[in-house]
C-alpha cells in the first residue's frame, strides 16, 4: 500500500511488509524493521506500519534538523492511519485521529508545547515529544480535507520522488506544494504552534426542520477555522453544512431533524462541547 501511494521505496519495494511483521516484535533500518518485545505485545501492526512508512518519510526523505521532527513522525503516523483506513475502513482510521487528538490535548494541558518548525539548534532531548507525531498527522489530515485525498496523494508521491535521498524542511514542503498550485503558507502560520486544542461551546436549537447553531470559541483559535456539521433526520436523511465560529447559522433543511454531528469525517483538529 505504501509503495503504491508514494512510489517505490529507495531501499526496494516493501510489499506486504506490514502483514509479515505482524508475527514479530520499533525502529526502521534500511529494508528492515525491528520492533521491541514490549511494543509487539501492545500494537504490533501499528508499530510495523509506522516503521514501514519511515522508509519513505524519515529515511527516504530525511529531515534537515531535529526541529523538523514532524516531517518524519507526523508524515509517518498519517500514512499509517491511512493504511488502516484502506484496510479496515474509515471508522477505523477515524479512531486513530480521535485518539491522537485526546493524547495531544493531554500533552498541551501538561505544558508540552512544540512548534512544528523549531529552530535548527534545538536539543534533541528537548525536541522529542509526542506533539510532532500527533499534531503532524492531523496537519496532513486537514490538508487532505482541504484539497482532496487524491490531490494530496499525488502531491506526496511527487514530493517523495523529487526529494528522495535529500534532507528537507517545512519551508521546503510549503514551497514545493505552492509550485504545484497548493498554497499552505497561511495554514501553517495559523497552525504551526498550538497551546491548546481549539475548543468551542455549541449553542444550538432544533425546531422540527429548522436548526439554529452558533459556535463560541474558548480562547484563541487558528485564523480561518471552520467546523463541518452534519444534520441528521429522523428517517435517515442528512445534510452537511459548515459553521464559522462566532457566526450564527440558521437553516431549514426540509426534514424533521433528529441530531447534530460535529465534524463526522474528522476534517479539523478541534473539540466542540
């Protein structure tokens, strides 16, 4: 799956390696993966997928310095969760993003904040946290939902083919994407460093087929953020809309409304209370 998405690995084709590694207990090496016994007992398949993906992101394309860790670990987690989505369905993939959001929220509450583009002089001992893994994967998910799955796959495939064997930075990736018609400059500026997970209080009312909603931000949120809302009917109907925080949305959907589901496809890193 990884070789189909990102091209032939510089260390050779890694076909079916995740299934092969299911029987073994991580660290990636050239054309080989080592997984510790303790990790193997917990989540062998995920660990094998993660280390396999490093043959493309982290090894095939190296990070320029320790402060760019998300470009190795975030890309790798994202690719791994996409693999599970391909194998087990979207709900399985959503589960990984939900867990990542919970873990990231805990890290931020504990004061573990880390910009995705730290300075080159960062000490590895200070630069190693779960933030680049968790937020990094969510960054790519949000990009996927902005431009589409296939365009992102095409972009990452071209990125790998162009940069394999080289060391790269976030600036390089943003510039590469812009050359191909995708300007992420403002997106990275808004999201590159989080102090908390963007959180909103939902003010809502349902009256038959009419819905009245407003999202009130709890503190500062990234510029340009919007939140998808799925309005579900009593007979299974549904309508998807987008809510801009701070602005009231009133809509008559034309069917009896049963419930509201915020961001059902995990398109934006936020919490709605």
